[in-house]
C-alpha cells in the first residue's frame, strides 16, 4: 500500500507574537502544542498498527510546497507525517 502523508500547520501570528526567540510568544507556544499533538497522533497510529515518520525537511518550507498543498499564507508548516503499514516490525 502507498503510505499517506499529513501536513501539520499552525496559524501564523501577527508580527508581535511571531518571534520564536521570545520565550512567551504565541508562535513558540503554538509550535510546542503542535509538536505535542504530533507525538500523540503518532502514538495513536502506532497503537493501530501503523508506522509513522515525522519530517521537517527543507521541502516543508519551500514556497512551492505551500502552493502544491494549498496551504494559505496565514499558516506555517510545522512538519509532515508519513504514515502507513510497516513491511516489518522489529521485535
């Protein structure tokens, strides 16, 4: 079977709250929340017998990726989850 993929995004905050270096910025808080949600989703999929891989490679941040996936300018990509049935499971 062909693996599926899911692009995880977050809303892009205004300039004041969009600084990842600022410890209490909305962007940083939202990013952390998305990362936790991704981990929980991967654990849930694993419990159902599906393998996952979370990637944050360069392609996720290329403007052409946004165009190809239809992600609006009001959102930022957190990463992409690949999922599917594993061919083999380690013991």
